[in-house]
C-alpha cells in the first residue's frame, strides 16, 4: 500500500512539474479571402396588348398600346435590350406582323419612346436599343406599340411573338 501512495505522489508531482515547465506557443499568418460576383441579368416582359378595335377604327388611324419589359441585372452591370422582328411572316423591325391564321396580317411596330420616333429593334436598319446599368433590382422599360392606321383588318384575334434579348 505504501508503494501505491508513493507512486501516486510521484505521478502527481511529475504532472505538476511538467505543467509548470511547458509554455504555450502561438503563430499567426494571413488568410486571403476572395469572392467573385459574376454579372448576370434576367429579363421578362408583359404582353403588349392592344385594345379591341374595329376594322373601321384601324382603317381610320393608329391604335396605340404600352407594354413593359423588366430587366434585373447585377448592380453596376451595363446592359442593352433589343427586340427582334417577331415571328410573323414578312415582318421587319419597322413593320412587324401579327397573324390571325391564313393570310390575315396586321402590321405594327414597337418604339422606345412614347412619341413613336425610334423603332425598338436590334440597332440595325435604323432601329434603336435601350441601355442601362443594373442596380440588382427589377427595372421597368416601357414598350410603346402602334398598329398602323390605314389597314383593312379582318375580324380575328391577332398575335405575334417578339424575342427580347439582354446583352450584358
């Protein structure tokens, strides 16, 4: 029994002495932290819905409507929004075509401003595009549509699909 007490005493003394002689050391160094934020954009569009009109009203004058394109780009990213000529047969940027089946077409265009002076297109053939700088939030851009007066239109539901492209 004396040996066990002696062993425990020696063991406890050794632990105490070892603890007193050891000192903690420290080292430090830099850690580089990086992040890359990529530019991105999302585009959406509401329908450009012209009001119902009679053939006589279209024949007598222009019919106007306003639609909306929404762009959401990374803050600080420059962007340009363009439109194509649409899917209507024979449509151009200056005179897009809404079809109603068969050979029924209604000519119209989309403009960048309410005074209908600049055709919204892809920057070719005298058309313009709309540019801006992203702020990380939805940004609304108005699309000003006009059905050209002087057309003889058959009663029908007319439609076209115009592709909206955002370059950033």
